[in-house]
């Protein structure tokens, strides 16, 4: 049964990162850059978005090591910031769109759980499915707020910083993978209680990563 739950969780994760990338693509398109549309990335087909490291290797590694959570990312949707009508604000909108999409899904299914349980209409199957979707999307939203490339938080931060910091940005981008791995290994305990608190706040159901 645990294996079935893990497989279902990974499926939810994959579809949630697809929605995340779609939000980036549609946001870029709305800001004047059709690159994602021309590349065929405005699609719900997971095969167009899967990243071998973020969508396969990392989730499997977290399962094997019994990390207590599963996180990942999809292949970034391509966009050309030179096509954006406003480079700085457009970059922030495009980067933030994925986070907003995940938060939106978490709120929809999370409040669905709360209302269902309040009115006594919460079937166990619905609660289980909606809980997974809520939890995964909260994880993705907070994970992507981390200001480490290639995560969205770094794009938002770099867009807000003055141009004279471009050299620092290049250094951080070159060190992005080891920085991200170190964050996941050592700083995750700072994030997981926040995710657990938000999940409980939205759904009314306690959760723990321990």
C-alpha cells in the first residue's frame, strides 16, 4: 500500500510541476513573449515538461532515502526576456506565475478538504487525494521561493536587484546545483514546519514530516 501511495504522490508531483511550468508559459505569452507557445510547451502533456534530474532522479532519491518528503521540478519553459514588454516587471510576473499557480491549487483543494469535513461530506478517498495535491503544491510553492537558481525565487530576486550585481548573479548561477543540494540536505528542517503549519491552517488537518 505504501508503494501505491508513493507512486500516486509522484504522479501528483509531476502534474503539479506541469501546471507550474504552464503558468510560466502563459504568463510569458501574456507579457509579449510567445517562445513557449512556439516551442509547444503550452501543453498538459507531461512528456513535454519532464526534467530527468528534477522530475525523475531527485524524487526517486528522496523515496529511496526515506527523506519524509518528495520534491522536484520540471524542465523550465523557454522564454526570451527581450520579448517582454517590461523586462523587470515581466520577469517577476513570469517567475511568480508558477508559484501563484501552485498556491492556487493548494488553496482550492485545501479549502475543499476543510469544507468537506465541516459539513461531514468528506469521503476518505477525496480527503486522501486532495491532501496529496494540497501538500505537494504547498511544497512546490515554498520550494520555488528559494532564491537559488534555477528556482523562481532567484529570478524574482535578481530582477529586483540593481544591474551592478550581475557578476554576483553569475557566481550564484554557476554554483546553483551544489547550493541547491546543500539547501535540501541541511536547511529543509527550516521549511518543513512552515509547510506543515500552512497545510494544517488551510485544511484543518495536522501533518508532520518527521
